[in-house]
């Protein structure tokens, strides 16, 4: 079974600074997807960034980028120029590709990100 | 963008009653829908996978007779919590994957806004 581990229950960063959220995972699959989702107090799940395992290039979306280390099974999220609106729970998630789209996501326990003004 | 509507957004029911939660894909067809449960300050746990026209697949430890799932069309899946008890109080979220021309495995997931269930 796949597992996703987020070892930081809470992180705090000053506005405009950079913060990195950690995520490790365990799988026996060779091809899969990794995601970071943001969940603000509204509880809506918002996709932040997605990485395909076979792509060595790290995904980037504006101020959000990942450091994907496949051998180490590590998938950290870097948020640059932190903004107050970035405050939320961040969940790392995994989905295998071999399931043909029939697999749900496996989520980590989440990291609560606090932005200090 | 694609929208998934979940209804109701919150519901309070008495112990022993049943509650139905709907998950609709508004502007796309969804071959597969997923139901998650989220306890306060915890992660989302996959409960079951709902496939249009076939039986749902439940995760280990989820009672299929208690959490009835029906996916009768490509735009609607329902989760019915039967004989609800206070321990069923939780936040339930659905997600849906669009039908893609080539295959569905690469289709993005779209989440509903969730339903907060409180059983008194």
C-alpha cells in the first residue's frame, strides 16, 4: 500500500519570505502522480501543483515549485514570496498511474501553513 | 473550469436517520467519482470509488451497507449514510474525474465543496 508522510504539522513564515513543506512517500510503483493541494478554511480542495513521476523536471506554477527526488521518494513544495492568501492546510497526495484512472488519492496528514504579516 | 457541485453543504440529522449527499459534475461527464471523509484537523481518507453503472469499490474498513453509493449517471453520484450515529459526524468530500478521449488516467480530479454532517 502507498503511504504519504508529511512530517511538519505546522509551519510559519513571514510574508514575502520563502517556505518549504516536506513530503515523503512510499510506493512500489515506478510511474505515478504526486500532487500538492491547498485547503483554506472554506475546506475547498485546490490543486496547487502536480508532478508526473517519469518527468525528471520539477514542476513549477508561478510562486510554487517542487523538488522531486524520485530515488529518495521525496516531494517538497517551495512557496516563494509568501502571501497572506497562502495561509491554509497543505496536503501532499499520491496516485498511481497503473490503475487506469480508477484510483483515488492517498493524502498525507497535512501541514498547516501560517503566514506572519 | 470544471465544476463539481456537492449538496447539501451542511446537514444536521438525528441519530438513526439516513442522509443522502449528492455529487454532481456540472460541465463534464465523470466516469469515476471518489468519496472522501475528513475528520476535524485530519487528512482526507478515501472511502470508496464510484463507477458509473457498476458497484462501488470500498476501501478496507468502510462498511458498504452503511455508506451506500449510487452512480446512476455520468454526472451524479450519491452517498447515503444509513442509520447515522454521532460517530459518523464528519466532513464528506467528493471528487470526480472527467471522461477523456484517449484514457481517463490522466484526467484531472475536481473536488466538490464538501458536506459537513452532524449527527445528534
